[in-house]
């Protein structure tokens, strides 16, 4: 691997490891005690934004080194799978989640999974994982493997880390919450443990996710000059 990938690797490691370091219970508890919860969330947000920008700049400047090309079938896989990602992202972001950062008080209040949380208790993280996984496969070059691999790693391991931390904080409350939801999308529904409906998830939230998908689908070429639909590539 060329040394010219060093900035991207450094930025990706900073972005991924920094999230885990700040979320580690001893460090997190110390910062909350010192800065209060809002102060901690502020530090966390500043770090996330700064490292994200660094990572994107490093990715844009990284050289191209082909690994496995750009198979057309992977693009079609993305076109099929991305609606799930955008709907999970929109519905998850628009629903207060006891499993998410900053909403731990909801778990202590006995909040039960609702709407999209019955599909998965980590909707936003799964949305990122699907997006990152598709782009990891579709781009097929070294820089993209590092960049999107970082997001994929953070989203998957981040969910596992969150599960462990929540269970360590209050095993009884977390078990009650997880009994009515699932880690993997649709797991609890297919097992018959819970039921949900479009009304409970929220038609407006779903509509936002669909609109986001269409914006990404047809705006992809405008944004980064890469058409997603092969039949549109000559326009």
C-alpha cells in the first residue's frame, strides 16, 4: 500500500477509535461529571464533526488504486437496498430512542420500543452500515475500502459497544427493552415477539426516507458526477 494513503488511514482511525474512546464508560462518566451531560455531548459532537471533515478531505485527496473494479450488479444491489437505509435513517432519527446516545433517561423511565425500534433498536446505525457496505463494494478501490470500511466498522462495532454498555448500566431495564426489539432488522418481528404497523412507524417519517432516497438516487451524479442508473449515464 502506498504511503500516500497514510492521511486517509490516520483520519479514519481517528474517527473510528475516537468514537469508542469517548464512549468508553470511564472516560464518558468522567467527562459527564466534569462537563455535565450537555458539555459532554458538545465535546462529542465537535470531535465527530472535525474528524469527519478530516476524513472526507483525506478521502478526496487519496490516490486511486483499483482493487476489484465496479461491477454493475453491485450498483443495482445498492438501488434496491438503499431505500431501506434511508427509511431506517429518517424514521430512526425522527424517533426518540432509549438505545441512542443522549436518550438514556428514556430507558430509566421505562420507555418501550415503538415504531421503527420494533424493527431494530439501532435503526440509524443500520442505515449507516447498509450505506457504507454498499459503497465499500460498489467503488472497488483502496481509498473507498478504507473510507467506507471505517464507517462500516464504526456502525457495526458501535452497536455492539452500545449493547454492552447499556446492559452494564442497567441489565434489568435493558433486558426488558431488548425483549421487545431486535439487534438485526426485523428479527423480533419474524420471531413473533412484537408487531408494528406503518401507522406506528409514522407515514410522514417514511415519506421523508423515501424522498431522501430519491434525492440521493437522482442527485448522485450532480453531487459527485457518478450516475447510479445505467440507463441515465448518457444524459
